[in-house]
C-alpha cells in the first residue's frame, strides 16, 4: 500500500541531501536516472552501494553508517524484503525521511520509521512526483 500524502511528499522533496541506496554506475537501473534527476534539480546525491562506487561524480559509501555527514532523505532502491534493514539504518543515522521507491513496500519498516519521527513516502518515485509536488 502506498504511503505519502501531498504535504509529506512536498516536504520530503524540499530536503537537500539524498542518500540513494542501491545506486550504482549501471545506467540501465532506475536508481541511476532518478539520482541524476535529483542532482539536476539541485539535490546532493550520496550513492550507497556494496562496492562504495562513486556515481554521478559523487563519492560512494558501502553503507549509510559510512556516510560521514548527515543525510536528509534515504531513498531506497532495493527489493521490498531488503528495505527494512535500510530503513532501520536511516533511523539510526538520524535521517529526516525515508523514500521507498515504486514497488518497494514494507509496511512494518514504514511503521518503524514513522514511530521514530521520520517522514515516510512509499511506492512513489520522486522524479514522477516532482512536477506536482517539487519545490517551486
């Protein structure tokens, strides 16, 4: 089930620093295009992937715990069954929001994030939502 009303989506899209979990150098993957879109709209993109690869000119990190500065949003491009661990990392890292991409659904993880005070958007894509809810 999708989560994220218009106010929440707008609030999250105003955040500046986006850790994109699952972002690699593979241009065929949706994370690659969405991260580029966010970057083109002024967002700082932080690639998080097992290899710690740099993407779009930004240094990569193997995990959220390795990122040496605060992130505002953790944008998860992983299968639903893996998303919960990344949501828990976002909570531990002090993120303001988690964004679970289209078809990434984990109700229990979303509940944990909301209980910890994070904004939650689930089963949406920021690039798709931008025209209706992005900063003006």
